[in-house]
């Protein structure tokens, strides 16, 4: 999921103009709004947690953030019903949070063995609003990681997220509902992402940590081959070189970042046909890998919200301009 990497402070990775563009507020009339990391701090996430008056449900692959953990405990002590699912395969990372939450009165459980990893990253407050993230609540990586998070107030989405949370918390089986905009693993993420990529007619911009699922990469290459302008921002060409070669050979463009320092592309995002009436954007926890799509518990969403679209598109454009051409 995450390569061993340099943890120093990142150099500035965006211009003031770009950061201003991507600093989308946490509230939006459309019901969706975007956070862009590391351009923005995680203060909005903490404020979201502390805003809860009835309930907080958190599913998190890695939880290693003292502020977030303490805020969850504080809400529980204030009478809010707080429940947390942590990935059971990462007890070395999650163990401290698990112990603190449990001793603080939070309902916390390890994830189900039905999934290879519970790689989902989401927070739902008062059963009314969810935050779907591509990144973990792990402050070790905040300074460097390119990640996105989307606030979602769509009632059908939130109800679906809560339904899956209830089942996963109880470790019972469930067939997730997509609500109006959701993308779930291991049920339908591969087919939903393939449909998004295959539907692109003009442009296709991707920012992906892992780029190794042959079905999705084949679709990206096919898009470039049929004349779609394809741009990929990725990591670790030594790991995904053959797939990057495939995209470039088909006519797409690829830039990469290094694991040795500076910006780390942890994001999982796709923008199709930006600037057109059919534009859509994906943000979520799903990587381009067979395991992520077919064996893990993962959550993302596909929306046509203009604020989310412009924030992700502008950020990918900046990262593409500053990356190393492949």
C-alpha cells in the first residue's frame, strides 16, 4: 500500500494561485466540497469530528494522529456515540490509537478478515454527512502526501456508507449500495472505474499511487489510442514502468515523482472530460491494483460537482507540470 519513503518536510509544491484555487471550503451548497492535501491542513477534518453531536463512524486503514484520536475520545466523553474500524493487518501502526480509543470509551474494533485489507478511509458525522478520503489520518505523512478528500451530504450516499459501516463493524456480510455516487470494493469498483475511463471522449487526467491493474491500464491506453488527451501523474517508475510504457506508446503523457523526498503522490483520482457538460471526477481509496479493486474494503465516489472537478483538475495540472517526464 505504501512504499518506505523519505519523511522530511516537503518543498513548496504549488504556487499561491494554485493553492488558492484548490483551497475549497468545507461547506458547499451543492452538498459536495473538496479538501486538497498537503496544500490545506487537516484542521477541517478535526473540526468535522468535533462538530458531531450524535454520532461519529470512522473506517480508517491507518490512524496515527494524536489530534484526531483525542478529538474522538473527547466526543465520546461528551456523550456522542463514536465507533471506529481499524485495519487489523496494521496493528503496529494502529495499536496506539486502538488502545487510546478503547480506554477513552470509544467503540473500536479491528476490521473483518473477509477482506485482505480494510483500506477505506471515511468519517461520517451525525448520520448526515460523510468525508471520503484518499489518504489516511496519519500525521507522519501529512507534510508530503498529495491526497484528496470530499465532503458528501447526499443522503443516499451517507445512508449507504452507514449501512456498510454497520455491517463491517459487526463483521457481517453486506452487498454495498452505491447510493447516488459511491464506488465500493470489492463489489463494483473495477467496473465503475472502467466505465468512467471508457466513457472519456476528450480528456482523461489521472493521479495514482499504484498503477498496476492491467484492465484499468488497458482502458487508459485505449483512451489515448482513440484520441483522448491522457495525462498520468504517478509514482515509482521502477515498479510500474511497463504500464507507463503502454500509456506513452498509445499517445498518452506520464510524469512521475520519487519516493526519496518532496511531494509523494498518494492520491487516487481521475478526471474525465473536464470543462464539458459530461465531466466527472473520481476520488477515493481505490488504487489501480487487483487487490485494491477485488479483495479489499475500499470506498470512493464519482461526482460531477463543479467545485470538486475544478479543484482536482487544477491540482493534477500543477502536479503534472512539476513532475518528471517519463
